C-alpha cells in the first residue's frame, strides 16, 4: 500500500490523493469470479457476495496487495434489473449492503480508500419512463453506499452519456465525490452520438470529480480516445481498459474474433474464450506509462484483470506494492538463469526449451 494513503494518521481523500499523484483502482471482479467458478457468465450477477463473502474479501485483499489504492464494493450489476432477470430481486438490498460491508471492512483493515459503485442498467433508452426507472435504481444503490460511509462513488460502464449524467446527479445530490467512466463500443461515440471527449466535458460541467473511460476497449484502442479527453477536460481523467488485445479493426473486446475457434457461441470469443487475446503484464505496464504521460491520473484495469496486471501497473508508476516482493527474477531459473549458484550443466539445456 502506498504510504500516501494516510497523512498524520488520517485517511487522505480521493481528490487529495489525485493532487499528489496517481490513484490505482482495481476492477475486474466479475470475470475473475467467473474464472474461479463462483459466478455465472451471461447474467453476471455477483451472487458470490452472499454465498462466499470470505472469497470476496480475499480478492479485495489480493488487489490491494498488488497495488490498488481503492477497495471498490462489488456492487457492479447488483442492481434491480439484473436480479429481476434471475428471479432474485428480493436479494437486492442484502446483496448491496453485504458487498459494501465486506469492502468497508477490508478498506479499514488495510487503510485504503473505500468506494461504492453503480453501473449501466441496460434498461435506459432515453425516454421519460427509462429516465425515471434508472434514477430510482441509482438512488437506492447510492443510498446504501452513503449509509455504509463510502469515500466516493464510482459510476461506470455507461454507453449512454445521458444515463451517466443521471447517475452523476444522484451521486452529487448524495454529497459524495464522483468518478464517472464511459464505455465506448466499436463506434467511437456514446449511444447518444456524443464523442467521448464531449461526453466527458458534459459530465465534468455537471460536477463529476473524475471523468474518463472504462471497460470495452483494450489499451491499444482506448489510448487515442483518452488523448482527446485529456485535451478537452480540465480536471482529473480516468482510464480502466480491459486487458485484451483490441485493435483498430476490432476495437472492443466484444468485437474480437478468433478464427482458430469458429465454434464459439456467435463466432466471437467474448466473454469466456478471450484467453488468447489477454494482455501480458508488460502491455499493461506500457499502457500505464503512456496514460500517465498524457496526464491520466486515475488508473486501473477492468473486466479480465488479475492481480498481476495491477502489480504491473503499480510498478510502472514507480511503486513497490507488497506483491513486488515476489516480482519475477529469472536469474534464478533452473535453466534460463544466470545466478552463479546454479549448476553450470543446467544451462546447456536452455537452447532446448
């Protein structure tokens, strides 16, 4: 954990931290728990919060161990619409309060920032009925987050700029700092037709403390959009790509195609056959340096992230989180190493590996 989290024994808030340097926020809980067998791909409802709270707490700790400055409550997709789809709407409040309690406990235990989270509702269509519906959904989740004592609230993965503005209004009315990030699909615009930099400028003007992008795009196809955002807005910028090798022809991780596996559902590897496209820790480190160089200060990795990605990001920013104690040291590898204590004859095998 970065020593800057506390000053004179008191927790330093998000905005003060950003003034002093970069803030790392680990995300990716949905994909990680799906990989581990505790969450179902498709609906992606975080039932693990209620069924295995100890595992959620442990993953929070692992991400902080790797370098995250924030423990983000696992309330992504823990909203009324998602729970309705699986017939468990009655668990809505319990799931949110449990996720917040778990995150709060870990944040207090380690001394990190504690964030609430709301996200895209998947019911917004820019009419009055959906505007009222999503506002009510945001109000109940933000209300529980405020009661839990969050330091700030993240509003993320919004494809509609207007939906993000509604979420922001709810957060600001609750009196909490807001980190607002948009999800940009294949077309480089929101579903309202706003360019990312325009949408972020509107969010900043409406009171967002941090604006930027998360999810959907990998490092290579997110970075150009970040440059335009950084030039347009005055405040802090956020960047949390997915750790997948998206490119100009397939700029989102949903649009990636793998000709080696044409039998995957729909012909696309998203969401459970993305392994061949996964970014290495070195690619994430490169992204962190590139984003920092253009003025991005709120950084993280979204769906698909593992703690090793977060450690790579932290180290690229000049930090040595606890996990750095176990950073790779190939000098000690039995066949590829250079440590003089290794048996000389082992090196002869190196060319065969």
